[in-house]
C-alpha cells in the first residue's frame, strides 16, 4: 500500500500506480499503431548483486529514442476470496481490451491468487504476444513490515510465495511469463533480496507513479504520468477495477498524448534489454 500526493489532487494509493483520463484515440498511422510485438524466448535478466542479492530494475536508459513501459499490477490478496464471491471485481477486462485496441504492449504483474480467481483472463493475457506476465507474489502480502498495512509473509515463506505464484499463473495456460518479480507495496530490503536470490528473478520497481489506486480523478492521474515520463521510464499502474476505477479512462488520454510526443511503448523485457 502506498500513498502518493499529486500536485493537483491528493490520491490515496495501495501498491503501485497508474495513468490519466479518457480522450481521443490515436490515429491509425504506422507510427502510432505499431504491430503487435513478439515475445522473446529468453527475456533478459539482470546479474545478481553482491552476495547473490536479487537485482532490482527501476527504469531503462535515457536515450534519444523515446521509449516507455507501462506496467499493471493485477492485485488480489489471499484473503479476498469472500469479497470476490460477493461480487467485488479485482479484474479489469475493459482495460485489457483497450490496450489491445490501442495496440499498446504492456507487462502485467499478477498475483497467484488473481490468476486462480480469473484463470480465463490470465490465460488470455498470457497467450497474447502484446503482453507478458510478471510475478507479483501469490498472496500480495508484504515481504517486510511495515508496508502500508499489508499482512506480512513469514520469513521462511518468501521463496514459496514466488514459486506458488508462478505455478498458479502457468496452471492457467499462460505462456508469456517472464522471470520478473514485483514486491507487494514495493517494499523490500536486503534480506528479502538475498532470500529471493536462488529464484533467479529480477525485481522490477518503477520510476513513475501514476496514482491510479483509489483515484477518482482520471485527469489528475493522467497529468501525473505525463509530467513524470522520460525516455526509459517505467510506469506503475493497476489492473483492478475495485481499487483503480479510472485506469482505463486514464489510459485513453495518456497513450495518444505520449505517442504525439514521440514515445514508443514497450514491455519491461524490451526496456530491460535496452
């Protein structure tokens, strides 16, 4: 859980964040509507840090060619099953459909519990060459405490959280699964990086916070993203209707505006590969 303050609006935030408000769709030129990319068989990973620490990737290099990666956290904690059964929606199929229409490559960081709740959607995302799926833990519990009020994973269960999430995601039939991990709430320390070392994943953070979680003003979210993006930026957002209701509306504004500014959208694996 994370709180972010926007210069126009104060947005309470959990975990990671998103983009802005809806407006005109991009034109159908080749520059603005690139063909769906292909997933590489071996996504790049970073070398381990000192003592075998899991490496942390925050953003790509800033270069003359403008590129930006949009990432979406598909959050659902292990104890939210009753809420889903009562009708709360932790998915956002409208957002995924919008990314497809706009032909925007993206990386979805998915919890194992989310994949179990929405296996058809997980499989659809994970077999579409436009997308790739990263690991967001199984339970969406924090790996250190305090972390925005999240329950905490037991220290001896850190690796199991990652293994169980990959298992749940792959069990849906998803194929475009990359060896990247995002900490719930973005909370970690050297001990957790060391504990995850044997899993050979790269931890993926971000440099642009969208502020979409629990936001109701899509314009403010969009402005925050557009103000923050630079070439090589990695934007964090949500793919959860109940917690981030204005995300799809935000993307409708952010995508054409960034394309107008000359940006090309890539997945995290492409950003990491340089």
